[in-house]
C-alpha cells in the first residue's frame, strides 16, 4: 500500500510502513530512506517560494518531474527501496497545506495505484 504523510507524523506510522522522503532536502534529524526522483526541482521551488503561485508550481512539477517518469517504474523502485513493505511518501507540509506529495498522490491514482494520506 502507498501512503503520503509529513515528517512530524512519522512516529504515528504503523511498524510495517516504511517512510521515504520525496523532498529535495530532508530535515536534519531524518535518517531514513530518500527517493529524490519525486522531489521538486530547486529552481522552480525557489521561484514558487518567492511568488506563491501554486499554478506555476503545479505546471513546473508536472512538466519537469512527473512527465519525465513512468509510474510503474517509480512504484517498482520504491517497493525495492522499502524492501517490499508498505510505503509512506514523506514531505514537510501538513495534509491541508499545498504540497507536492498531493500532486504525486494524484499522479499515482491516475496511473491506477491506490494511495491515501496517513
């Protein structure tokens, strides 16, 4: 099973769920797995931080990240990385905040995968 969550919520994950950071830069205290292929690119991320333009961010994330990836291959790589456990894709923002993990979750759903927020 695939989940999404944020770093502060990792302690609540079930023991059979492996957290995998999908950020460009993980928090200092996080020593877990990372999968940077799903991270936003630095340039558009910085522009978004300055402008707050979510439409710009979504367009750039789709064009520069998701459209260059194959969902089936990404899923296979994540499963291998997590050693066949359930996976929680982790980022910083709370569930109600704008976050690229929600874009990743929608992308997985559009490609036939079940994924939900933990």
